C-alpha cells in the first residue's frame, strides 16, 4: 500500500487545510482537521474519477491503494489534541516545561528542531503504549 504524505495545518482565521506534499494543488479545506482531510479525500476521489486523460494533476499512486501519513505543524497538532492531551502531559512525556508547550500551542514561540523531535517521540511513545493496552 502506498503511503501518501499529507500536511494538515490551521490558518490564522481558524480554518484548516489538508494537502498532498508531493502535489500541493491537491488539497481540501474545512472548519476542522477532520473535515479538511475529508475534503482532500473528496478532491482525490474526483481526480480519480476524471482519470489521467482529463485531470490536470493525476499522481500515479491514485491507481493504487494508499493511506495517509499526516504531517502537522506543532501548533496545529497541539491545538487539535488539546482536549485529549494537555500541555502538562505532553511536557512531562517530552521533558519540556508545560509553559513552553503552552507557548507553542498558542503560537507565542516556535519550537526548535530538537524540541519538535522530543514532542514527536513523546506522542509516538504514547501511541505505542495505548496500542499495547488491553482491558
């Protein structure tokens, strides 16, 4: 299965966009990250329906089964999951002060690459722990 890199980000007006990294003209928009992703999926469905003969942009992977690898900017990801994962929890898992996480979430500062790696590793570690949990 082909893995397609997409980016989801929030605009200053609070709307979200989702676009294919290798073809930014293939995008979707919405009032939430989920609706932007759905809009992108609809765009891809329409392009696939038109076919390579008609569509101005037709990536070869549209002919295959594919899944999305979602890339976030840190601010958008922290805001999107803020009702689930608090700055305190992310900070504790990543070894970053919660006030600094809060600053990233609210756009008051941008994390350095090393901080982004710490946040990403913490989120992946949490995901692995949750996947391996049973009740």
